C-alpha cells in the first residue's frame, strides 16, 4: 500500500512539473520570444524594412551585397532547411568565425525563436559590430526553405 501511495504522489508531482514546463514554454513562445523581433544594433535600424516575411523574401530574390541573412542555428538545422541566400554561422561558432563576418555588412539574423540571436547580438556588440537585426524565428518564414543540396 505504501509503495502504491508513493507512486501516486510521484506521478502527481511529475504531472505538475510537466505542467509548469509547458506553461514556461508557452509564456516564452508567446510573450518573450516575440519581443526580440526587430531588435537592432546601434546602426541596424534600416534593416527593419525587412521585418515582414514578404519584404525579406524580396531581399532573397534580389540580394543586396551589403546585407547578409545569417542563420545562427546549428549546421544540421541549417542543412535541413533555411531561408534562401542565408549563410550558416552557428551561434556556438560565431566568435571563432568573426574574420568571416565583415563588420561593414548589415546582418539580418534568425534562429528558432529569436532568443539565440539575442545572445549572438551581445557577442557581436562586444566585438564592435553594430549593423544587425534580430529577425526572430525561422517559423515566421511562410515560404519554401532552401536545403543543403540547393533545392527549394
């Protein structure tokens, strides 16, 4: 009987933990993550014109050499599908690859939700970058993704 009662209490506690985690995830995805969208570095305000997916799509159709779209998700996620013309700079590698990321380019960055981009933006700011914008999460992109084999 005691083991049965203990099992029920543990199951109830486990259910509570799962419920709290789900609540935290919902709050993050609906309140916190959207607040990252459109955040810019001190010289990145002009990038806000690309905040709407259709405007970013136009940039992918008619690229501007001065503006790079940067995917900071893992290389594996990038290879599974990314916004066309985006370059892969995983957040875990960004500081090791600064020589590949010119400070004079404008950077539109995205990840899963926008949270990881905020971390990358802080790292870039410490290294003198100021021309960037957090586009948010890749799920905002309603169009076909490009893949590592070049297909859309």
